[in-house]
């Protein structure tokens, strides 16, 4: 197939590279001439593991190219994808569709009869109808299908998500468009990946509903972590015990600093605005947004308490700036309000991140950025793990103890083993555990100390793991996704 993709940002580049890798001929279009020149020179404007190599290989194979010339890009194409940004409007939460509508108008000027228009951008319900009207006004009497095909790409694992998704959602009533979409996703059809065929409006809503539900799980487990701290309970055991219920599942049940990124914050707000416009109250989603914002604001208080009640004149090392690992995206990252609140409280901030320092430098003032985590922590009064990059999970605490002024670690991702950290002389603060000075007066149930119990399954004895740190039950390891993960 021959495909044009309007927008060479995150969704456009990943989609274009992956479509090309399936054998389709893809042209990515963008009105940013400098970005196109850099892409033509092999310079990728975003960080996504594996994307640079995938783009270069498909450019070499002649299946992928980049241009600013929309008219030539749309010539003789089977499909054109809209993959432009839809940021939140400041103050309202409403999705800004100006880039989508501008793309639709440009498409309307040059689109061919048999070309279908595919919306990959995340858009409110009814946007496809508006795009259809824009095209129909330019070509009355012609039937050019507009299809909703929302993406479910998680930053940091987008290529794997594209090539082996949990499902593909297609929204259209056009038989011709359905045939084109089945051809576009032929490798996934052959692999028996579920294709959800729905109306266009339903497909648009599926994207928002999925992200909102995941955001609900994140805010829920974060509130449960707060309760665990007050009740002297263990959030890891609680999350494991809840997540093993197949009706709930373990994903997105790790407490942390709250969700961020380019999707969850803006999509929950856009869904609320859509519901308000239609007279519907989404109280659960409203509560989720409120819990997440409050959590980000409280992070600084947790750090200040760990340091002793004041950070005035103190140096705090921030380890991790991006909203999640394996991306350079700092949009809505919990690190930003944390840093700003600590600065207002009088702290000096040093920060380290494997990929996010350039973007963070444009958003933050008076922060010293360090390429090395140990240099970042030198003479610091506290170190705060915000983003669970692999490199930051493997810190040498003996070395860290030598370089820091005070051995205080605040682990907002519950990554570090308490015994290891405390053995090296550190005071460790985590999420979802009572402090050592807890005043809890309720009953405390002790773990059995006589080794692991046994249970019998189908006549076979198997160990019953009672410690969630083992992350295994009857020999099956259960992974819990981190709360910052994108759809």
C-alpha cells in the first residue's frame, strides 16, 4: 500500500516506520522544514528505543521518505493518516484541534477519490464527523471515508506495541475503508491480533475510555499507598493480593509519584470536557484527576519531612526527570512540580536523567544538570528517585554514601531493597509503608518465620509465597507495571 502520514512527531514517526517495516510505501509530511531536513539527514528528533535504526533501515530500503510537499505526498495514495498533536487548551482542558482541522483542510484540497483518511491523533468524539464535513464541503458529491484508528503506543515501548498490540481499533461504516484497513494491518490479521470494528464515534471514545481507566487504577493504588502508610500495612503485598484477581489484573498497581506524559493528563481532561459539554458527570474520572494533581503537590512535603522538616539551604539531588523511563518526554512529569516546590522551600537542586535533561532545561530554571548520578548526588543532603530508569535501579550505595553530605534517600518508585540501602547507612523513605516512627496502634499480623508454607494444587504440593518482594506465586512471576506507563 501507499500511505502518507501528516505529522512527524511521536505518533507519526513510529507509525510511519512500522508501516514501512511491514512493506508499505510511506511518506511522512510535516510543515516544519527544519525537522524534515534533519529526518532526511538521519537525525531523529525524539528518543524512542529502536526507532532510529528502524527509520534508517526503511529509508535505505526505499520504503520511507520525508517531505514538506503535501500535494506530492498525497499523489496516488491509498490512505492518508492524520497524526498531529492535540494538546490541552490552557485553562479549559479542551483538546486543541486546530492542527487536526488544518491538516483536514490541506487534505481536502488534494485528496484523490479512492484515498481514505485515517485519524491516528487522539481526538474527542465527533472529530471524525467534523473532518468529514470539511472534506465534503470541498468535494460535494464525492465519498471519501474518514476512519478513526486510535493509537495505543506507550512511550518507551512503542515499536513493540505497534508490532504486537493487544488490539487494533477501527471506526468506520464504509466497506471500502474496512477493506483498506484490513490490508494495512495484514500482518496483524495474519497473527490473529483482535481487530475491533466499530462506528467512528465509538472508536474515538475507546481511546479516551482506555486511558481514563488506566489513570483510575494509578490514582486508586496511590490512595491505597497513603492508607497503608497510616495503617502500618505493606503496599506491595496489598497490590499483589489485589492484582492476582483476574478481574482486576496486576498492571498499573505500583504506587508512585502520579501519572504524567503526553496522554493520560490531557486525555482525562478532554474526556471530562466532552462529558460536560453533553451534560454527563464523570465523577470517577474527576476524582482521578484531582487525586493525581494533589499527589504531585504533596511530593515536596514527603521529601522535606525525610530531610528533617526543612530544605532551606539544603541540596537535593533529583534522579530521573522524564515521566517514565526510556523516553525524553518531560510533559506533565511529576519531577517538574517537585523541583519547583523544593526550590520555593529554599533548596538547591541538582538533577540527572539519561535522556530528559535537554527538554527539562527548557522548562526549569536554576537547576544544575549532571551527566552522572554520583556527580549529581555529590554533597547533597538528600537524593530522590523519581524515574525508574534501569541505570538508576543499579546504584552503588556504598559509593553514593561517600559522595553525599547526608545519607538520605527518598524512593518514589519503591525500587530499592531496604536492607541494602540501610546497610550502607542510609535513611530510606518509600511509598506505601509506615515510617519507623509510626504511631499506629492497631493490630499487627506478623509473617510466619518457620519458612514457606505448602499448598496442594491438583495433588501436587507447591510453595505458597507470602512475601510480595518475591513477585512469584506457585512458580509464576507476576510483573507490576509502573504507574507512569502510557497507553
